[in-house]
C-alpha cells in the first residue's frame, strides 16, 4: 500500500481514540516502513505474487484474491 494512504488510515484510526497518541503512531509507521521494506520482504522469501494490495474501495477484490490464494495452496 502506498505510504500516504497507509499513514492516512492510521491517522484516521488514531483520531477515533479517546486519547490519541500521535507520537506512537509515528513511531509505529516508521518502524513498519523499515520492517516491510522491499529488500527485507525479499530476504524473508516472500515473492511478489504472494503479496496483496488492499486499496481504498477495493477490499472485496483483495479479500477474494487472498481467499483464492489460500484455496490454491490447499489444492497443492
């Protein structure tokens, strides 16, 4: 997911909290950015075809793709 969208979603969730913790939100965002950097994903052996994009307004499409991949792996 594009970083701006990911950050916007996190900010929207945080704003709903009784006591938003924006500093923690920023820390988590930066940590996730480093943890899920493309080179780390490759090092972990995750292939591009085994990733999914959950774009705004396309949840059903993403969910269907995940379900299909699970079923495919179960048939193997």
